[in-house]
């Protein structure tokens, strides 16, 4: 599978970003450390870029097994972001 579309979220305060990183690790096993980077688990690779000054977060799935669609992955990312107030 090629990369999924980059998703950009606004209003991501440092506290909200911390919530997201904790939930991502707890729910998916993907450890997000630092304001930018890549991490992978079970064939799914995620790239992120967090700008605390602008309070924006870009998330993109850059690799996944053929049987996992971008729609499913992007939906899970949205659910995760929505779960942190």
C-alpha cells in the first residue's frame, strides 16, 4: 500500500498531545516520542509532526499491510484525536 493522505489537526495543546501519545501507545502499541518522527508496529508505519507553537499535529500512515485500508487507519487516527479533549 502506498501512503495514506496526511491528516492535519489544529488545537493540539501540549496537554492534548501528551494525551494522544499515551493513548496511542496504550491502544496501538505505537510509541510516539518527540515532536516529530516515525514509528511502526505490526507492519503499520506512522509519521508525525507536532508544532506546539502553532498547536498543529500532522499524522500520516506511510506503510500498512495490503489488507488494511487508508480509510480504516485514518478513521482510527481521528477516533484517537477525538478521544483527547
